[in-house]
C-alpha cells in the first residue's frame, strides 16, 4: 500500500511536470533591460536634452556668479582706507548709524 501511494505520487508529479513544460512559452529578448529599441532611443534623447538644458543653466549660473564677484570687487573699492571691516565703512558713511 505504501509503495502504491509512492508510485502514484511520483507518477502524478511527472505527468504534471510534463504538461507544465509543454505550456511554457519561449522567451524573446526585446532589447537592453527588456526595452524595445524605439523606447530606448526616446528615453536616451530625453536624458540628452535634460543634460544639455542643465549645462546651459550651470553656464548661466557661473556667468551670474562672475557678475556678482565683479560688482563686489567694484563696491569694495569704495571702502575708506582707515576701516578694518566692511561694515564699519557703511557705519561711517551713514550719519547716526555708528553710535
């Protein structure tokens, strides 16, 4: 009886395994990470566009920083010679502020 159950169990497993193997589909590669080439090209072009836009923003920021530095240097030339700090020069220029 015990061997009959074992044989029945093994036979059932093998039949299920065989039918399960027949119903599997063959996988087909679609591209890098499962993406189609057209989807991949669209994503790469969007990334490229974003990078170019970011570079333009960085260039504009560097230009603005250079402008601010030039203006700071220009305003620094107005500080009187006897002052040790920039804030003291403003206090001396505005009456009543240094008290």
